[in-house]
C-alpha cells in the first residue's frame, strides 16, 4: 500500500532510499524552552505596540510563537490557520494567559490565493496594519525521492511552502498604513535554508 502524508499519497520508498541511520543533531545542547539569550522579556526584544500575524498559529510551534510575541508585549496577535475550531480554542487559551493582548483569528489556507486575498481584505477592512509576519504554516515532505513523490504532490508542497509564502509576503510589504517600530519584519519558520527574519 502506498504511504500517505497529510492527505497526499506517494509511491512506496524503494529499499535503497530508506534511512539506514538515526537522524543526527549537530548540536550538543537541546533546549525545550527559552533561555536568557533569547528570552522574550529582554528589553531589546520588546514587541510593544506591534501587530503580529502568525500563519499556522493555532497549534504547536505557531502557538508557541504567539506566546513568545505576547510575552514580548505585542499589542495584537492575529492567528491564521485552516480550522476555525482550532483557532477559537487557541484564541481562548492565549487570551486567558495574556489578557492585555488583543487576539484575533481568521481562517487561512496558504495554498489558496483566494484565501490569502480574503485575509488581507479582512485586515484592511478592520484597519489592521501588520508589523510582523510569521510564515509558520507549511508541510514537510516525507522521506521519499522526488521521483517517488510525483508531480501532483510536489505541486501541493510548492503551493503551501513557496507560493503561499511569496503571496503573503507580497501583500505584507505592499500594505498601506502606519506601522509600529522601525519597519516590517518577515519571519519564515518553514524554510530552513533562509535567514529566519527579514526586514523590508
């Protein structure tokens, strides 16, 4: 039976391509929470007054990122993800933990251009100007070769991990209105080879 991953189906992995050793981590210390050097409470890392939009912000890493920005004093945090029930639950939890932060939610499918356009229309309609865009939503490819992945699956990965991020960044950079702080920031969490945060 062909393996499936996040709704996508792949050809079986040939024996020659199966991993033969455990994944090695090139660091000696693993951190499971923040530590002083990256603490959100450091004054120079303050996000006071800023509006932060986090894709894939309803669970996991995205929700932890939201907690970090809330700890750093962000004024508004906008969580965007596919499932409304997950967003509503995340909003309740974040609001309970950080009552001074205004938490907003909006459904978003980063692989769908119309969904992205609808998000930015909603932001503009509510007079919201995003200071920090965190591109956290994405899907990781399973351990199969490109040949076994198939062009349809590759295209789905591309739409989520590349096209959606480019389109969101384009809207973000071109938005009108006064921003807080020194300028807009884009943080791309899902692209390991890129710099994690960029300034316009």
